[in-house]
């Protein structure tokens, strides 16, 4: 099964999402406060499910500037989903934040 | 029919005006005021324009971020949970004001009367907790929380309280047998 990269460009209130198959890396950077957060992350979760069929390792790299509480919960759910799809020892999770935030 | 619609807007407008009068009496200048329905564009522009105004005023980055976050939560609360009047209008208001040491943000929307006790009890519970207690409440909801059908996470009030570092002041003005105007009035230190 051929899995494509995913690239969602950043919007006014949504982050840029880059999923790279070659490096097994999912990057989510920017603002995250859309009204329908579930809808936004749906393709991202599908991409994770697909890549997990071909690989058992993943790196998730998150850096948010402004993030709403519903996005915080959705990000947590996304990480829990990642944990259920990949071997725990093969998950690298980077949470980047500004000092004092 | 018109009388009923006017009455809903009238009660909310009275509260909005009363809050602005209090701000002015306390030497606050009004940075932004909106009464009526809140569009998606409003939702995006209000925090961004407030951020720009705060940068011009020389506010600290940390204060700007706190206010931006409060606005995101408050405006999403209005859009996701604000009830509509009999004419289908999601009557709401937003005021942002500042003086030398503080910012004030007031957010008003219609709520169903059956939720007035739940909401006031929830805010009282948050206000009674200290910062550690609020953190525990936040983590508890975060761990067990789900995004509701409306898109809310149940973290809005507690996030606003934690970001403001002050008690959440609120008013509930009964409009009629089914609706009330709910107003949050939030104080944020500029330091």
C-alpha cells in the first residue's frame, strides 16, 4: 500500500501539518483554535493509521503559539491514538514551547 | 413576536451598556465593543486586532498571550454555546477595555435557564480553588475530557480563570421563562 505525504497549509487559526513518510515524522506547528477541531485532525489521524501499517516508528513534533482548550484535548487524543498505533519505544514526541509559557 | 425579540436583545444590551458605563467610571478606555451576532470573521479578527493594539501599547508578550487565550476561549464559548432568540439570532456582546494597570474583557451570550445553576456552580467552584486547585481541575478534565458534539472541551472557564489569574466575575440576567443573558467580566493585570 502506497502512502502519501500529508501537507495541510496553515490557516488563520489552524497549524501547518506536515506528515513525511520517508522520515516517519509528523510536524504540527502554528496556531490551533479552529471551531471544529475534530474535523481538522481527522485526516491527520487517518494518515497516522495508514503509516502505522508500513512502519512501527514515528516522530511527532508539536509547536503551538496560540492553542485553544479544545485543541489541547484533541492533540492529547492524537497522541493517545499514536501510542495505540505504534510501539511505545519507537515513538519520539517533541513538545516545543516558549520559556515562561 | 417583535416584542419578544426586542426584549431579549434589550436585556443583553442593558447589561452590555451597564458594563461599559462601569468601565468608563473606573477610568477604563474601551478598546473594542461589539453587540449582536458573532461571525467566524469576528472570532478570528477580535483576538488578532487586540493583539496588535496591545503590541502598540507596549504590553508584555506574556500579557498579550494571556489575553489572546482568554479571547479565544470566551469567543468560542459564545459561538458554540450561545443560545439563539426566537428569531434565530445568537445575541451576544464583547467589550475589551484597559486602564493603566489592568485590562477588562466582558463576554455576554444567551443561555438556557435550565443551565443557570450548573454554570454558576461551576464558576463558583473554580473561583474557590487556588492556583494549584485549578491546575488539578484542569488536568482532571484534560485526562478524562472529550470534545462535545458542539466542539467544546469543558475547559473554557477554567482556562480563562487560570490565564486571568483573577476570580471570574459573572452576571445572569433573566430574560424570560426560557432564556437568560449570561455575562463573564474578566479582570487581567497588565504586569
